[in-house]
């Protein structure tokens, strides 16, 4: 995925301008090409991070580790719906925080994205 994004980014106008300025190829690729190509990579990493943190509950329950996963399974068995809803909100919070981190990383990586 990174390779295809870099290849696509290297044909952009601002890359051609950087080369016309006489910048070394290493600088063009590292500074200009990679910054523009990393946006989809950061998106995928953010989605994976949120999924991993949300799936942590299931892993705890499967391996019998004490934690929120075991609490969720016990709460479902006891039909303690407020606890189940709280655990679900906690999992959703992990995904929301991962998305927030991705949005902040966009502004740091891509100069075209600016939040005012």
C-alpha cells in the first residue's frame, strides 16, 4: 500500500516543482513524496488500532484473563445491561480516540490539511 501511494504521489505537480528547484532526489522522496503518501497509511493504522483495542475485550474473555472482557461475559450472563452498555461505550471510546489521533496526525503529515 505504501509503495503504490508513493508511486502515485511522485507524479504530482509539487513533486515535479521540487525536482525543478534542484532538490536532491532523496529529499524529494523523503520530505515531499512520503508526507503526501502517508495519509492513507495513517488511516489504515488508525482503523487497525481502534479495532485492536476494541477486540482486546474478546481476547481477555477467550483466554480467561481477568479484565474488562471477563467482566463483559459475566455481565451478559447475569443480564446486567447497564454494565454491558458501559463496556460497549468503552470499546467505542477506544475507536473514537484512535480516529482523533489519526485526524491530528493528518495535520502533522500533510501540509494541505490545516484545521483552523
